[in-house]
């Protein structure tokens, strides 16, 4: 039976003589879900990196997302609901992307020979996206599931303990590399595909987009590595008190009423 994907298209019609719009719709959904995820990741990296401003800054952001400044107390379930929504989008995006991957060794070889033949940097980027996307199936799912089911364990000490005492740092290093490469390449490819910022000179704007892509990747990788280092440092210092949650200065006397990152 004929196999189909981007390079081996099957006839895209359901009835003879009638073209189906489904491939275009699926393509749009894939692009749109990817766009939302990439923008979400920019926000996520800024929130996670508040640890660089100090434990109190990260604590404040954490409690903000638990609704503590809107309600009488924090509600970690809000975080669970938000993660479930992101997880659903993540799964939808992965599901739509699988259509584009080679499905057997023969197709894989054809892809690779095209890549060597074309020597086209955007074709090479497609490969990086395919590999990093595949890695994220596993790495991203582990992270999202843990955060979704432990929403009350996010905070300066809890997150650092997870990195060091719960051995999440190797996964985070790989996930950080994968997500930053995947996200910025994805946004670059979307910009080229949909003609964003094209202007009058398409060649010149593509050059600028490429430069922008490299800058964005380097910026978020640097921010991620610095944040990771900060969490690891705190996690190492906090190893002997593993499990104890952060309590901001000035609220310690309330500790006995409510343990954890909640004052
Ligand atoms: C609403 C959904 C999400 C929440 C609430 C969340 C929360 C967090 C938190 C609190 C941390 C700090 C470490 C920890 O506590 O374990 C973290 C780190 C990280 N997350 Fe997420 N995350 C979400 C979605 C994602 C997604 C979709 C990805 C990528 C697929 C991702 C990739 C990462 C990476 C790479 C780090 C390490 C950051 C660094 O190197 O500084 N996260 N996340």
C-alpha cells in the first residue's frame, strides 16, 4: 500500500475529482498549536528564571499562579488545570506532527539523501526539529506530568530539591536544549512559511529572520542554563533539609499554621 507524508503525498481527495481540505486544515492546526506553545515557552522561561532575582521573587510568582493574591489562600489546583491545558496542546501538536516523520528506514534514507543533495540550511533545520521534537515526546511528558500532579511542590526550595535530590537536572538539561532549538526553529519556519516580516526584499528578510532565530536561541539557552545553575546551587545547599518548603522572611511565625511554601 502506498505510504504518504510531506514528501510522498497520497492523493488528497476523498472522492474522485474532489480535493480534500483536510491536509491544509491539519497543517494550519499544527502551525497554530506550535505557535501557541512557543509563545508559552517564552513566558515560562521568564517565570522560571525569576529565581535569578532571588528566592522571594520566584516565591511571589509561584503564589501568583496559585491565585494567592486574588483569593484568601493559594489554590495549587489552578496550576494543575493550567498544566493540563498546556499538556493537551502539547499532545495535540505532537499528534499532528507525527504525520511528517519518516515511517520506515527507506523513507528516512530518502529524506537524508535529499538533505545531502540540496545542502540547504532550512532543510537541515527540518531535521533538527524532527529530532528535538521526538526527544520532547518523552522529556516534555515526564516534566509536565510531574508538575501537573505536584502543583503544591513548586517554589524556591521545592523546585531546587526536585532538580538535585530528585535527580531532575539531567532531564532538564536535555529538555532545555531540545525545547529552545525546537521552539525558535519552529517560529522561524512559521515566519518563512506565512511570509511574516517579508517586506520588499524576501532574501534580505530571510537573512534577518535567521539572525533573529540565532539570537533568540542563544538568549533563552543562556537564561535557562543560568536558571538551572541557580536551582542546582540552592538544591545542593538544601540537600540536608530536603522536603522543607520555602517561607519568606517575615512570615516565619505563621509556619506552624500552614507548612510548605505557603506563608
Ligand atoms: C503550564 C505548564 C508548565 C509549568 C507550570 C511548568 C513549570 C516549571 C517549573 C516550576 C520549573 C522549575 C523546575 C521545577 O520546579 O521542576 C520548570 C522548568 C522547566 N520547564 Fe516547565 N513547566 C510547564 C511546561 C513546560 C513545557 C511545555 C516545557 C517544554 C516542553 C517545559 C520545559 C521546562 C524546562 C526546559 C525547564 C528547565 C528550565 C531551566 O533550564 O531553567 N516546561 N517548569
